[in-house]
């Protein structure tokens, strides 16, 4: 794939000449070797009340680039806001989205925040350490691989009702375990509501199914939970207890397809911003884990219109006492 290059002054003069000849967007694009969308965006963004003038357009584009790059560094209010929220484990998208919700002046998108984090000033402050990945360079994160296992009375994810699949109704959760290098037997059960992304954490001393299901049942007692979708791990082999004792339906992903429960996979990635994989989770008290749970549910999410999971879940289930 060819690397995108910005329009130069000569190209802008050519666009001006061709437009004066009443050529269309596509014809201009072919003439200068650019995609029509580039030409359309150029005319839309860099014209003024007089019309499209090449020198004025080139100046406006240059000023916009300079302003975008320098905005965070030179605007102390935005800089302090961004740094403060990063230290609270907010993502750049969450920070940018919250600026809009709060109607802040000089709002910015998430991309300049990433540029600030990985720029000279951000690196000196070590701001990348507050990102979920903690990577010094931006890179892609790949998912885990799963092995399929047989589970008795297993109901396929394909049989979930439409209101579960399309996230229309709250109370339909996804569940999984996450393990820690400090103690291979210790783990956390992570439950995430598909609608609100409200997340609950349960500490387990092992992955024996009885213990895992006991922990889930104790945690969700009294909460309006209708279903939970699991993967095919043997830790969920006694899932039918949830239906028999609490009336909660259970569904299972296709073997080797953890992406089918993407909400809880995402929550696990977020969790490890607060509790590193190298931690010995047995050394963490239930109160410390509940504190992490509250923090996760109090961070605004783009998918929720920058409301928090707690706000959405509690709003959908008024009058219910929550653990977070």
C-alpha cells in the first residue's frame, strides 16, 4: 500500500485551474492522480467565502497541521487535563470523548493525544505507561488462542435469543477467567454486561468448576442477570447450576472462537491495566479487587456515548443494589 502524501502547493493550483474549467471531482482526481475523496475533502475544508483559492488553501492546511501538532503542548489547560486523565487510566478516545460531553473549549480528537503521548514531551513524562498496552511504540495486540472442550448440556451461542445477540436488553453477560503468572492456580472470573459493559470481578483460588460457579452465584445474587455466555473451558462445566438454582441461561461460544464474546475479552484487556499479568493475585484482598472493579466501571466509554458502565447499568436497573 502506498503511503499517503499531503497535497502540495502545485497540486492545489492545478485543482483551482481544473475547477475553473467546470470539471467534476472525479475528473480533477484523475487529472492530478488523486482519489476523488481527496479532492472533495480539499475543496470542502480549505475554501473560504470567496471560493477555492490555491494559495489561501495551502496556508490554511499548513496552519491546521501546526495547530494540531502544537495544541496540547502549548495549551496548558488541555495538557493538564490529558495528563490527569491518562494517570486515571483513561484512554485517549475516552479523554477526547469526555471533552465533548463536558463542552470544553479547544476540544481535540484522540489522535493528537496519541501523538502527544509518543512525542518528545510525552515520552519524557512516561505517559505511555498509563495506556492499556504500556507499549513504548504503538502496535497491534493479538488475541489468545483457545482449545475446544466438550461440556455437558452445552447450548450454542447460535441459539441465543435476538435480544441477547443484539445487546438490546441489559442483564445478558459474558464470562471468562484470566490467569496471572505469579500463581498459576489463582485467577479472576470476569463478567461483563453486553449492553452496558458493566464488569464484575471474582477472585478464585483455583479453576475448579465448583469453585468458579460458586463464586459467580455469590457475586450475582440479587442482580437482574438473565444469561451468561462462556467459552468452552472446563471451569464452566457445571454451568447448569446457574439455570437450575438461579434461572440464568448459559450459552457457549463455538470452539476456538473467543471473539464471539468480545465484550468480556475487551474487559480483560482493560483489567490488566490495573492488575498486571505478573501479579500474584492471591496477595490481593477482596477489597483491593473491588476497588479495581469500581474504577473500571467509572471510566467513560466511547461505545456508551462517553457515559460510564455504572451509569448505564444502574440507569437500566433502577432500584437494584449494585456491588460497585
